[in-house]
C-alpha cells in the first residue's frame, strides 16, 4: 500500500487528532477522577475531535508513514504522548497545591485523619483534598479547561500530526522547571511552618512556666486552630499564586512539545 485515498486520509486525520484529545482528557485533572465514567470521558474526547477535525488538512499529513505497521504505531504513540504531556505538565501546579495541603495537614496533626477521596478512590489528607477541590473550582473559574483545549489546538501548529521525531531537538530544561515547581509548593507551605514553629516556641515557654500543665493535650487543639486560621488567611494568596503560574506551565508544556518537532518540519 503506497499512500491512502481521500476517505482514508480523512480517517487518518480524525484518528491522529483523536489520540491527542484522548491523552489530554485522560491526563487532565478534570477527568483523571473516577467520578466521570470512562465511556463519558471517551465520548467527550470524540466530541472535541469532531469539533476540531476541520483544522487539519488531509493533504498536510505525510501518508507514507501509514505504509508500515511500525510507523503507524510510532505515529499513534507520539500523538497520544503529546496530549498526555500537555495535560499532565499543565496540571502540575494543582498537584503541587495538593501535596502542600498534605504536608500542612501532617504538620498540624492530621497525619492520621485520612479520608476516602471520591475522585481517585484512594485515601488522602483532608487539607490536601480541600486545597485540590478549591483549586479545581478556580480552575473552571479561570476557564482553565478552555485554555487546555486551545493549547492542544496550538500544538497542531507547533507539531503537525503524522510526523515522527524520536528524540527532542533541544534541551527540555526539566530540571529548572521541577525546581520552580518545588519552589512553588514551598511558598505555599512556608506560612504554616512559620506559624507552627512560633506556636511550638510559645508552648515550650508555657511548659517551662507551668510544668503542671499537660502540654501535649493543650498543644494539639492549639496547633489545629492555628493551622485553620492560617489556612483561612493564606488560601486566597495561594489561589493567586496558582493563577499567576498556570499559564506559565501551559507555555512550558507547549515548549516541551515544540522540541519534539522534526528538524526538517
């Protein structure tokens, strides 16, 4: 088989674009939860594909890659990974917020207060789940779902479907971006650590001045109350911090995807 006829070309365009949307939908934090059933997530990817299939011209796809099974598999895997990379990398600030909430809950004494997360069907920290759900609410408020779809459509221009590149054409700079992600999570946790260190110092002085008092019994409710007071004061600032970094991480995901474009493309 050398080349494909027009109906087969249109089918190839649909399949390649559909694989990108499948990778995005199944890796995005909106749909990674188990609450939406898998058929619904798949049909949502089908709907997005049907709405976007007219963007790509069939003649722009090098059909020579569809002559061999190994090339077909390589092209399909590449398109799937592009969607997965966009959905996962862009959502890293939200996952950093969840980790920050789990660390905060452990610090104030909620390490054993694990609840069942209905979105992932696993046990998680109360504060981590609270931070993540609040962040998801703001995610929709900021039209994050529309930004993700717009970014995936942008990848069609950066990396046209059907082209193969096994290795990146430049430095991915993953180290610097992981460092910035760690710094982002640390900036969310520092206010809690500072407040709890001050509370430990105050409880230490109290234990020395009033040795008859059981400081362990008094310290736990004090830390919990102080932690929730700091959370109420800090969570708006945390959302502003996520908002300021959300588009940066979408741009980073696009820059990573751009490096996988063939050199002659």
